[in-house]
C-alpha cells in the first residue's frame, strides 16, 4: 500500500523534476520513487564495500617463554624494552 507524505523541496528543483517527468511521460511520483530507490540501493552497496575486517592472527603455542601474566611489573618492563628497541 502506498503511503502519502509531505516533502518540502526548493521550487526550482520541483519545476525541473516536473518537466523531466512530463518529458518522459510519467508522474512526478514515479520520478521521485526512482530517485529514492537509486540513492538507497547505491548507499547499501557502498556501505558493504567499505567494510574492512581486521587481520586474524595465525599464531599458535600460547605465551612466549618467561612471560607471567600475573606479574604486571614484569609485563611493563618487557613492553618498555620493546618500545625502546623500536625507537632506535
């Protein structure tokens, strides 16, 4: 079932749209409907194309030897050493 609604558009745009619809032998409603469908369809394909998935780790074997997750100070020291190495 079609729904009725009120849309406020610039006068110049409505005049151009009416001329185009008349030249094509169809109603203004049909022209607006086609335009909305195109915009909505294009938006859904663009949104799907922009989706980027994060990389998936292929690491196996668990923690590196000597890593104790319960020792926060040791973890911070390891992180500091790695950061210092990267900055060299």
